[in-house]
């Protein structure tokens, strides 16, 4: 089992924490995550709303590169349809060079209506734009002149001057929102990334998604082991009651402000098995159940709903010191082996 940290970077202007303060908090958490032995730290890319306030992950990851030396640094996800694929390829190649080969990259097609409207793009375009952009990005990373002519993007005899340090390319996950996409991601031999809160009604639904992915991956004939990255809101305290008392308000704030998502109470999410709240024993037991379903990589979402920084740090420390040691984990080395 591999353990990483993930932040949607949701911001609340009515709270005393400023945007600048939040960026500083995120960077501090990355430093702590490295000290605690996490594999990577991922941030989301979002635009035009406090839903998430990192519109340019490469900028934040570049800053993090100067304060860390082993931690994987990544985005979950880079929304490919919103950028020219050559620009995305260059920017993330530069991040990989700055981090000495520590970039970990999730990519997706986007799903928030206001973001497509802001970029003047129809949501019906996203799948074709994503497929073309991913193909161009991967080809560009080879470092040779190439041409590509699609519906939305055209490249003529162009070569990147900066390519990733990791070869043939950094670790890459495809994020899905619809369960039926899991098989197709597996069939391509790609890693899978999903947030069950947005995709599944229950933990049983998650099991079905992972099973579909596994079938597709088996059919792909890929020789590398699959990586099933699952992001779950996580808070570890001294007891289940203490976890609820300390973090329920923040979770409710997060749920209440999530755009286009069905609102569910703490009890509903707990009963569905889609959050990891409790003491170390409770959280570890739920992770064991998820591992049995085929999850190989857990992204703990610990910074949500303007949860105070001290509580986020305490939860991270309890998770790393009292939950992670119960599972076999890969060695913490630069990059993502």
C-alpha cells in the first residue's frame, strides 16, 4: 500500500485564513508529509471559484521543490482540455527537472460547469480535447520533432527543449468521475485515480469500479502493476467521538460548498464507508477493507473545510505514526519508483 496526501485547496473567504496564508499552510504540509514518510503530495487544479484556489499547480509545485527533497509532488488533476498540450508538457517537464524527477501527475477532462463556461468551452468537447491533448503531451515528452493533426490541436514538426527527467515519462494517472470509464482506463494500461465521494454512493460501488478497472487492466497486457489511487477525506484522532467532534464542522462546510455535488451528512458518508474518520484502529480497519477490494494507493484528504492547521497536522502525524506502520509500504526515495 502506498500513502499520499491530497488537497482540493478549497478556500473560504469568510474565514480569517487568507489565500496567501493557505498557500503557506500547503507548503508547510508538504514539508511535514516528507518528514512523516508519505509517498507524495497532490494538489487539485481549479479555476474561477473558491472551490479550489490553485489555478496553476506548477507554480506551487515549483515552490515546494525548494523545500523538499524526497516527496513526490503532483497534481490531481491537471485538466488537459483547459490548456494547450504543448504548454502543459513543457510546464510539467520543467517541474520534473526542478524536483529531480519527483513529479507525479494525474490528468483528467474536467467536470465543473463554471470552468468550461469561463474558458468558453462546451462540456461536450472535453473528451475529444482530453484524448488529443494526452496523446500530444506524451509524444512531446519523447523529445523528438513530431507532428500531430487532430480536430482541436495541430502540431507541425515541433520539439520540446525541456523534457521530463523521468523516462519515458513521470507516473501518470487518469482520473475518472463516471464509474463506467474505469474499464477503459484499465484497457489502456494506465493508472486509475478517483474520489469516491464524487463517483460512488457506497463502498460497495467503489468495489465495483475497481473490479471493472482490474478487468480492463488485465486485458491490456501491461507488464507493470496497476496503481489504483483512491482519495478519501481523512481525520485521525484519539477516538471516533473525538474525530467527529474535532472535524465534523469542517466536513460539513466542505460538503455544503461543493458545487454540483449531492450533499450528504457526516452520518451518511460514514455509513457509506466513504470517509476515514476515527481513531487509528478504526481507520486502519477501513483501509484494510479497501485494500482487499484492490486499492493500492490511498490519497488522504486531510485539509478540508478550513480545518485549523494544527488539527490537520495532528491528524497527519497520527496517521503516519499509528496507521501507516501497519501496512507494508514502498521505501521513500526521490521520485515514484
